[in-house]
């Protein structure tokens, strides 16, 4: 893990040249290449994680409802009576 960090740090230090990102209407952002990569990597992670959080939260709510329903159903039932043959 430390080796990967050191390699990425060396990559960032070697790529400190300025990069210009041009938006619409004449807006632009100037920053080092390493910063640009880090920002867009973070945006990519966030755009992948946020939708999955919503799905996980919905599934947890559904699981809690099903557990509650199962608990309520098992409380109200009595052990089944045995059928004796005649």
C-alpha cells in the first residue's frame, strides 16, 4: 500500500504542469494535472457511490419491514395441531 502511495505521489510531482479546462461561455479553470485527475477521479467515485447508497437504503427499509412482518406473523400463530389418523 505504501508503495502504491509513493508511486502515485511521484506521478503527481512529475505532472505539476498547468492544464487548462475550458468550459462554455469563456470560463476556464487552470490547475496542475495531478489536481485535475484527482478532482475528476473523486467526481467519478461520487457518481458511482451515491446511487448505490439510495439502493442500499431502500433494501434495508424493505428488509426491516419484512422482518417486522415475519415477527408479527410468528407471534400470532400457535403450533399446528397434529392430525391423528382415525
